[in-house]
């Protein structure tokens, strides 16, 4: 008999969005980590009624087809220093919260050992959701919680990777006027297990629990690209992403979910109202808006997205008359091109060593050559 559920999917077809898990009418799906630490659906065959709903939700990718507009945005307050780029997400979140709505985006667990989607209701909780996280979040039952808010007519902002925004819309299976979605220009997602081992390694080295993690610290400027980890004992770990072992593992493509090399959402046609990211190469299009403090790229994909952008105040926002495909191809390929994976034997060795070696020793063995190549490339491009 033909199987009619997500168990028929290949590993590189599952992005881990959890839409299948949330959609199962009989609770026959649980999300379990594989050896690499990525979550995949597992079907309890004793519960499964073979209705096919999980498979339909997974396959039903529905990008918007409206005309698109590009904006360059930056906030000139201190808020921009605490944001990954220009601060657009914070302004959108504040707008929704001021209207009594809820905001859902990725924050940290206690001790920063896990990244997870959270729902907040006040500006006091917002700082945890700012800034990019270089790790795949855990969703738990977040989609069902969001549906409850939406069905209660609560204004809701959801921000996540393209697959998370697409998964939410596919799970909901209808358009909500009170839902605003923002996807990110996604540079792939990395393993929660590798990230957790990295955090444990740093906590042991500094003999203190981790208090905060910032993968895009700006003290050396927006292009400085540094990581800062603060500890409860007052110490801080600060390093360039070219030297930090976890960041190198991410950029090496070892520490990337298999589906990211085969992403069905990486396209100029988007499944969210707004697409947010860094406006790399802004100096080539509008140098007057480049101060190396962070400029946001905003791709408006729907009329709803445009409406919310027009409501933002205290934001320098300029419509950019540029060709989207040309810009993405030259300067921001993560918008529409998939990365190339690493050899399978090297990838397998990387994860075996992650499980069996101290993080720094694993990095010397698996990442040192890649680290030097990336640093040399950076020097050559200066």
C-alpha cells in the first residue's frame, strides 16, 4: 500500500518547518533530532490515519504573485546599533505591539543553549528577538498558538526563515487580514546540536553561564561581522566571524541542514508579505545611505506589506529603482540561489568529531584549513 504521509520524503526535502507536525489531526507526528542534530518528523504508525494532510501541507508552496518594491531603510536612533542591519524588524514589531498585537520571532532559551520561536506582547520583551541567530530555531507548538491568536482576531507579526513563513501559511491554509509575515534573506540554517555544544564549550571555558549571544556585533561597524558572547560573571568572548569556530562551521557548509542545498523557498518569488535582510552593496547604489552602521534591504511582496511599511515612523526609508534579479545575482545571492554542499565523507567526519571531541579540537581538525582560506579571500577582496 502506498504511504500517504511525510515519511516518504527524502532527508534533503525536509526543511524542518514543522508544518506537518502542527497539521496532523491525530497527533501522529513528533519532531526528533537525527545524528546531526536537525529535527525531522517521525510518524507513529499506530496513530496515523493516512489522511495525507501532512504531505499536502508540506508540498503546497504558495508564493505571492503581486508586484514587488525594494526599499533601503535605516533607523537613526540607538536602536540601529542593537539591530542586525537597519532596524526595520524592531519598528514593525513596535507598531504591532502598540496596537495590542503579538509578535513571534526567534529568541534564546535560558543560558542561550537553544534558539526558539517566542510570542511576546510587550516592548520590554523585544530585545531578545532582535538580531540574527545563526542556528535553526525550535518551533514546538508555536503554529497552533499563533492560530489561536489569529482566530481571536489578534494582530500578529511572524518573522522567520522563508520555510518557516511558508510553513505557517501552509498550515493555516487561509489568508488572515490580521497576520503580517516577514521572512529573512536566509543564509541557510545550522544544527541546534552543534550550536548547543559550542555554547557548553564556551560556558565551561569561561566558567559561567552564557547571558547573551550576538552573532552580528557592530562595535567594529556593520561590515565588521563579529560575534559577542556575554557571561553572567561579567566576562565576554568577542571574535571575528572569520576566526570563531562556530561561525566558520556554519560558513564552511558542514553545519548546514541538507534541505538548504535544495531549498524550495529560495526564490525571488516569496511566501511572506515582507522580506528583510542586509542591504549589501548599498554603497554602489546610494552611497549617501551607507555609514557602516547598518542598512536594511526590504523587499515588499504584497499590498499588505506595503501598507505596514508606510505606517512606520522614525525610519529613513527610500524606494530603490533597481533590478531585483540583477542585484540578487551580484550582491545578495542568498535571495535566490542555493549553496553548494560539502563532500559527504567530510561532512560525516565533521559530525562524528562534534560528538566525540572538544569543540576547539574538532575545529582544528575539520575547519582550520577552511578558516585560513576564508581569511585569505577576505584579504584579497579588500
